[in-house]
C-alpha cells in the first residue's frame, strides 16, 4: 500500500462517485470527463490495494475501504478549514476569536479586564469559561481555551506564564469575632480557630497550608467548601474564619459584613498570571489578549482591603 501517492483530487472523485451513485453523474458535478474519473479511481485502488467501489442495483456504492477513504477526506477537509480560519486570523487579528478560561477566584476582576479589552478590539469574538483550577487546567489540556487567568501556573503542563499583578491573601472573620480589634496577631493564636477551606487542589488552600506550616501551626478545618461566595457567606454566618483572596471580598469588607484580621505575615502576596500552552502558538487575537492582560490587567485588580 503506497498511501503517499494518494491525492486530494482522487479522494474528491471517489467521494463524488459515492455521493452521486455513478461515474457519469460525478463527472458532471466535477466538470471533468467520465474516463478521467475512472482512470483516477483505478489508480487510487491500485495504490490502496483494495476495492473502493462496487456496483449494486442502486448504482455505485462504496466498499468498507471506500467508506473509510471518504471519511478520511472529511477529516482532511475539516483540517483544511481549520487551517483556513487560522490563516485568516493571521491576516486579520482585529476580527479573530479567543477563548478565555478564568479560575473562579479571578471572576471578581477578570470580566472588567475583558470588557476593557473588548472596548479596544470590538471585532474580536470572545468566549469566557469560569471554573475551579482543575477544570481550567483540563480545558487548557484539551485546547478548549487559548488563554487562562490563574493564580498559579499549572506545573503539570508546559506553560508560558506572564504576570498580571499582585494577588494578596488575608484572613477574614465576622464583625463580632474576638480577634477583630486585636493588632499584630501572632499566627499561633489562630491554632484554635475553625477554618472554612477551599478544596485541596485550590491555589488558596495550598497557599494557606504553606503559610501555617511555615509558622509551625496546625489549624482545624470546620468545613470544606468549593466556592468563595459560599465561604464568605459561611464566615458572615459565624461558622468559622477563612484564609481567602483579598480580591474576592471588596464588597463585603466595604459594607463591614466581613473584617480582615491583622495577622503578622499577612497579607501573603502571590501573583495573577495569564498563561497559555507553550507548544500551542497563540493566534493573533489570543496574542493581543495575552499582551493586554500582562500590560494593562493590573489596572482592573481590586484595591487591597484594610484591616479594621
């Protein structure tokens, strides 16, 4: 079998015969002669080493091998269409498309940043996906998103990561908590507190565990919650305190439903990153977004909330 000799023209002639049921009808549809199609199909069958077409009472029908060849043509055509769209994107970034993934903690500022980008590039189509870190990493892996906003670049994938800006973390409590009016609280005083925590894969959870491990403290988990919004409501309700991104609590601290405790060593600062797969070059529209997030994204970050 010498598949390297197979041409797109031969595959298209085979598909035309299958579609129209006869060589004559296929020839008319392709504006060629019937002998030309017969010759090309004969050559194709010789190269493949299998019969591709057989006569039946209803006309010319594909064999199993012929059907597989037409399916291959469908996949080739799809790849060519994707390539065509990609090349069009290279020519005209202003009218491209980009798919953005945002970890759930970043949803408190990322939409404002994306709105700023959209005002500069109104012709670019955008798709936004919000999920926990594991979901966003998997979407990157599957090529479902082009650019992701995350607090910790995935180590399990080869990534290019550019810093957007600082991402501070603090400990929050309800207004009536005994520690609210204390200053420069030693982290050791939190050892007896009940903490409401994100899931183990969460960047905030891992940062919290590292902070307390370095302080030589073991804290008690009262509840594992996979949503910052639910954690905030649970703290307000008095179910415990929480280590959380300062960028998620601006509204609640502003209305004094939550208080930031004055803990020594906090806020703990990490970074927001715009990331994309290293082995998947960005198309022009996605490249424009990556540049915008790393150059202008910090303008959209909430201000650091203060302790009481």
